C-alpha cells in the first residue's frame, strides 16, 4: 500500500496549520469507476476545452469523466483541502512551480514505477524541459501537459507607423538594442515601448539571460544580490524608472501587462505563448519574436504544467484507472484539442503541430524548446516557492515605482530569503532521507 500523508505534516508543510480542519486522511474518495480529475478554469473558453477533454476521456476509457474545475486563483487552496480531506481526484493538475511543493510533502506519488512498467508510454515524446519541470529529487511526479518559453510580443502596426523596421523573426536582439528601440518608440502619455509584470515571475527571464539565478545551485541561499542577477534587475527597473518606456503603474495589485498591450499603444510585451488565445483579440497586427539576449544568450524562463496522482490513490484497480486517465489526459489526442484551441504549446513533441498561427511566427516556440533557436531555462523554484514569491512581492514593487533603489531592496530581502532557502534545502534533505 502507498503510505498515507499525515494531516499534521501536510498542514505544516502546506502552511495550513491552524485552520482547524477536521479531516484526517488523504486517501482519494471512492471513484466507482469514474475518471475523476481536477483542473483550473477561469473562462468560458477554458471551460469548453475541458468539456472536450471530458468527452475524449469517455471515448478512450469507456468510463464517465468527472472534472472538478476551479478558478485558477483558488485552485491550490482547494486542492490542499481536498488532499487532507480525502476527496481529491484520481488525477490532479499541478502548475510546475508547485510540483516540488507537493512532492516534498508526500502529497503526490512518484510515477517512475508506472512509467517503467508501461511499454506503451513514451516519456521521450515530452520536451526535456517539461520533464525537468515535472521532476523533484530525481523522481518524476507529473507528466507534462503544456510547456513554453517566455517570448516577446510586438505590435507590428505601431512599429510600421513609426517607420521602424520589424525585428528579426529568429535572431534575438541584444539588450542594448532592445532598450534603444523601446526608448525610440516611447512618447510619454501617448505610447510606450515595453510592458511586463512588475514581479519576479517576469524578472527571472532577464536574470537567466544574464547568467544569474534567484537561488544558489544547492538551493540553500539567495543569489539575487550577485552581479549577474543584479545586472538584470537594474536593467529592467531602469526601463520602468529611468527610461520610462513602460506605461505608468496605476495599481500594483491589479496591474496587467497584457491589458496594457491590447490597448494598442505599447510596442513590446513580455509574456508566454499561453497568452496567444487572449492576444488574438487584439485589433492590430502583432507577432512574437525570441526574448532579447543577455550575456548568457536568449535563455528566458520556460514554464509548464502537468498532471499528477495523489499519494492516497489505492494500489490495484484505482491506481490502474488513475494511470490510464493520466495517460489519456496527456496523450497526443488530448493535447491536440488543447493546442487547436490556442491555449498553449503542448508538452508533447507529437502534439506541437496542432498549436497553429496566428501569430505568424508561432513556430519559434517549438524551435526554442527543441534547441533549434535561441534557448530557454526551466523555471527553478523551491519547495516553498509560494512563500518566496510572497516575500519578493512585498518589497520589489517599491523599486518599480522608483521609491527605493533595487540594491537596497535586495540587500533588505536577502536575509529573509536565505531563511526560506535553508528551509527548502532542509526539506529536500529530509525527502532524500525518506527515499533511502
């Protein structure tokens, strides 16, 4: 039998201690032959995709598909409660930034034994970056669903109107060239050269391109204050504060870079292919290009999601159904549905051709993942990444607003970040000891 996760350890690791939950176990609720799975869904378009997934599951498995769909903002909280109350689905979707968190808690089971025992499952069909994102401490805890690098969207109409030559479709421009171009395209109050989210999720792409990182190689300390990371942080903050090539920040809580871009008066938007379906609503001609290259090249953040099986799923028929369901949800047929809807680039190479233009240059996404064009850096996160993000989110905005220098912000954050990093390293050590 798979060992159960105790309520106390799960709540402590998950930051839920003190909520007074009465549930004690984490075994999945009886399925009675139903294929139960959970996913986030925040729009009518997404709901339609998951309905089509449900139909596909029923056609392939011959059992009823029961999907639990939750708005993305509340998904992880609801999943936590389901795991401790024993009501989690057979298969649950996990954002790549949360895979280490759930794996370290013991909330989800490693899949390596199931993969090894299944001659029909081809892990090599999944991009290497997707496989890395789905792995924790040498074990595979999820099967990739989508995966994509951060790219640069640009307003072709705006550039043409200004008489600016369109950038190369394949060769990343240098940071210096990008900065000068955004300055050239900025007319304060009228139009702006660039927009991105004022948060670590976007900053990290610049950090990777500079050859830096948020954490040390062993994950035990913050290295945001080291030269390479600081170069990137200073570059982006200068775009906001010194060069003023970004739209004025009105509210850091609700600031939306995509919304800024869709208004039609911003030349470049940093974002991922997961926004293609929303960018298609633009009333102007646009396209995407590789991320600008820093000292380490064009190596922006690569993000992904996957499907996982909770540890409480029982051996035997229940686990067999869970594995079949997970394989179906990540099969080429299912991912073709997702890609054709324009939701994001699928994690399988064999499903990539279904992610079709517009934009015209959409093919660079697969070329970057395949190493044929520029490159990418799997999003490195800790087992307590939500706490790291929250801490960074408290003070970083002050630098974007020009209220304090980025060096002062990072120097003030580093001791607190180091505490979280040490906690992460201890968690990994404990997980390693349990594995032995």
